[in-house]
């Protein structure tokens, strides 16, 4: 039951058990409890189990929206908040400690027109930073996204995701991904369109938020059918390279990894 879900950080408890969706109105910040959320996001369901605001950031075109839309229930129940131009997707997962919900905030493409407003980050309790392994610049911009995120959200669990590993022509090789090691982030290689490793970022964040490394999902969410196939054998090689790289010294600069 939800009551079995305990929290490592007591300061998160009041927010997590009575979830807050916060967004920016002109000149002031409004935090809405789920009791009043129906007025802000019509038809948004009230839940009585732990819920967390998850912000997803990264360059435009890296696959953030595609990734979130794989979760069919969250896609069906998403709500658009025009005040700051986000879509909020409620993604539910079922764990051995009870049900958990991530309110995934998706930028709806506004990052293509400059930085995101603080209202997007405020009250964020966990985050995913995404880059595209077929576009080197999106990886080089990861430190900027990390800095912007941490400026508003201090000491929250963060997952770095390298998306589109199903594409043959990778520009960012597994051994070149080192930023997560410098900042103590978790890194996963994913393929949104093939559902490869879809659950891993959410499982990692749930474990961190609960302070329970043994927490696990007891059933899989309904996902959209895969749109592409992934070469599992090739990806297993990449995963092995990642493990081997953990034992190698870090380059002085991320650009060194590309030489």
C-alpha cells in the first residue's frame, strides 16, 4: 500500500504526500495543492500516494517528448499549462512499496527559443537531463542544463540519459560520456522509440527518493509499441564499454574525450 513508502529525506515528505504542482503566473509564483489542481489543470486526478515533480531538460530535438509519450497512461492524462508553456504528464509506476507518481514536466519545445524560466524548475524534486548520442552539440550543452537545474533545485537526484542509441551513426560514443562521473549523476543509454531502458531512469529516481536501493517495480507500465528495432548485441557492447570506462581516469575536459 502507499503507506509502506518511506522517505530518506524528511523535508520531502510534506511535498511528496501532498503533491504540489507549481507554475509561474505573471509577477508571482502560485503553488497548487492537488485539491485545487482541477481548476488549473482540468480533469487532473487527485492521488493519495507519493507524487513527485520531475523536470526533463535538454536541447530541443533530443527526444524528451517522445520519451515521456511512451507511457500511454501519462500521455492520455497529460495537461497543458499555457502560463509557462509546459505539458505535465502524470506517470504512475507500481513498486513493492506501493504506487508512485512522477509529474513529468515537458518543455513543449520552448527550450529552442532560449533558456527555461525558473517557474519550470521550482519545486522540482528529481530530474532527467537528456542528450542525443547522434548530435555531439547536445552532449556539450549538458553542463549548461545541469548548471541551470542545480541553480534552482539543490541536492535532487538527477539522471543523465543518452537517447537514440538505436541509430547506427553515433556521434557520442559510450566511452566519451564522462560528465555524469564528474557530477555524481546516474547515466543510462536509452532509445525512446524502441522502449530500450525506458524504466531505468524512473526506477533509479524512485529508489533515491525512497532511500531504498531494493525498491523495484512489480509490474510494467503500458508502453506504446516500439517504432524502431535496436541491435541489442551492439548495445550490450556499449554497456560493457561504459562499465570499463568507470575504471579509467577522467579527462581534464569533456572535449578531451572526443580527441
